[in-house]
C-alpha cells in the first residue's frame, strides 16, 4: 500500500487529513454464557488484518475459522467499535458465517453503529445473518436456538 498525498503511514496506523486511524482491526475474544464474543474495532476493509499478538495478523475469516477449530459453535461478532465496512469486509463477514454454519454453528452480529448498519442493509447481509442491536439480547438468543 502506497500512501497518497494526504496520507502518511505511521507504524501501524495511517494519518489522513491530520487524523490518525489504526491500520489493523483490533480484536478481543471473551466468553459469555457459552458464546465466544469477538469484540472488533477499526475498519473491516480490503487488506486489513485482525491484530493477534505482537506484530501478527490474520483475516477475520481466519480468526473465525480458528475459533470453530477450537470447538466454538456460537460466535458473536461485536461491531460496536467498527467504524466502517467495505465490500471486502462484507465478504469476510459472509465467509465467516458460511464457515460457522458449515460446522453446525451460528454466527451473529451485534452493536453495529448506524453507518455499518446501513451497509449491512444495503448489501442485504442482514437478511442472511442475525444482526441484534444489543449484546445481552444477542447472547441470550443463542440459548433460545439451542432449546428449539
């Protein structure tokens, strides 16, 4: 990636018009009531990797695939701190969902900001994936499916 005139690369961030943005997608995995909750932050765009460990990164799809390999069947992607998703990011979300479903699991999205929610609606991803506004309701929804 080569910076354009208004962009400057600084370590693992990019400066555009004087504002610094992280280059990697931030990630924290935690567990709540049998659900792997993945807190994501940053921009889910072409070429961006999820920061895992010092200086390494994987695609969002690879991260989800690793969670499935570890035995996680219920995965919730918390998009609260995701500021932007492009078409490649939509592809990553869809591929992640397909992987989890193929292994008998469920992947859901929660807490998208309005800008991200609009992209999910425009691409109709919200018609093939559950998008739940708050995390508590989203986590609870997994146990309801298991009872059905």
